[in-house]
């Protein structure tokens, strides 16, 4: 049996087990698990003579070794799956922690309220074992698009530097700038909107 994520899905989680019970034919079973953030996911399960797509949490595909046809799909009982695979569930990393800090107009200076949020993000990153960080800079629609692209990158780099100054490894931080392309609050062009002048921080 082969697995592959559906084209429209970037991330998926699946539990794969081997069926060895005496009363069954040996085979493989795949259960689609829900995403921690609630986003939809999917996985295509291929057998010898066909395939099935799992797109609903706790859908299950079973294929017997050497049996013809596509995998058999049914619905697993969540409580039973978790009980039977407790060790695996306990090993899952905690969900990402997300923070947003805001900036004064036209620059890379954090607002006073965001200083505390930044401290919380720093503590989370330092106390989470093996964590890495994704930092994404944003702007409002004031000014040219190209200028905002550069400003968003500078804002992201400013946040990165704050992490590095607190001894967080730079190689475990990814920084990108999105300019005005992903507004938190939709506005017309040339609008000074404080809620769009931000950096999002994902500690994972």
C-alpha cells in the first residue's frame, strides 16, 4: 500500500498499522487523523488494483496483502484508535503557538503593547524543546508595493534579531516578508491601518 497527500492538501497526518490478527488476512490499515489546527487534509491510499482518498478525520482504509481491488474504506471510532495507539498519540508534538506583534507606522519599531507579546513568544521558543520559528512580516497598504515588500522583510528581520539576541539559534528561524498581500483587515489602497502593520510568529 502506498500513501500520497492529495494535490490540494499540503499537510496531512495518517496512522498506519499492520493488521496481524489471527482472524484476519494480514494487511495494512491507514487512518486519517485530524489536524491540530482544524484545517482539512487528505491522503490517497493506493493498493494493488486501485486507490481511495481519505478526506474526513478518522476515515480508515484497509488493504489485505495480495488481495485484488481497491482498499476498503470505513469509519474508525476515534476513542478506540486513540486508546489502541496511546503511545503514538503521546509522542505527537504540541500544536504550534502563534503570536502577532504590531509596529509603528512606516518603520520597524514595535508598539509598546507588542513588547510584552514579544517576550511571551521568546519564552515559548526557549522552553519548547527543539522548536523552530516562522516569522512573517506584513504592512498596510500605505506606500508603493515594492517599498512595502522591503518594509515587511525588515520587520521580520527585526523580530528575528530579537530572538537571536536572546540566544535562540538563527538557523532555526525562517523569515519572510509578504508586504501588503495578506492583510489582516481588508482596506483600499493607501490606507493607514495599524492592524495590518504586523509580524506573525509561529513557534512550532
